[in-house]
């Protein structure tokens, strides 16, 4: 029960794309596909997790360069940095978790004129094993009600809660 276990991973990528189609909307939400002649998507993902005495920790970070090769602009809705960090603790039949998700700024358009701010949100979760394969769970996303947008005009702010029962025979 007290055994320490840890894992680390690293993944790098480099992709060149000709004729990349991106989806874009104007201020009036008239949306249409748009062509990016040449793009390069490169970067690295670093991840790790560890478990010890009922506590588990996990983290990931993406460091990337999603760029239009002709203009040097960031590709729409793609951040240069994105990361997650989570901790979960088992206490008897229950497991409590906290997760932080953070992202740097992005742009909503290929011209990089509509900037979407970076954000950080906190999620919490609780699972309670009821036995016989049944688990009661509750989750709170964005518990501090951070106002942020993943796409221009589509706010995702506000806290959300979910409750459910999961059964696995």
C-alpha cells in the first residue's frame, strides 16, 4: 500500500502541412472555412504522474509552435503553452481530486487580430465507492467561475457541477 510509483513521458512532434483548412467566424458570426497555404506545428509534451500511499499526482505541459509559415502568425485557437496539474487523495472508500488547467493566449482568427486571453481554471471531484461496482461521483468544473473563451463570442465562464452514479459489473 505504501509503494511509490512514478512515470515520466516526453513526446516531440514536427508536422508541416500544405493547404490547412481552418474554421473562422467574423464579428457577426458568419462562419466559413479558410485556407492556410503552409503551416508548421511543432512542439513537445512533457507529462508525469506519481502515486504514493493513496495520493496520486499528475501533470502535463504542452510547449508548441503552431504557425502559419507565410505570415508567421499563430494558427487560430492554438496556444503556445497549455498545461494541467492534478492531485487526488484516497480516503477510505472516497477519492477527492483537484485539477488546475492553464493556457496561454490564442487568437481566434488567422490574421491574429482577435486575441483570446490566457486562462487558468480549477476543477474538483469526489468519488465514493458504494461497492458491487457502483460509484457515486460529483464534479465541479471552473469552481471559481473564471470568465474565459475558447472561441470568440462563446464564453465558457461560470462554475458547473455534475453528479452521477457509475456502475461497472
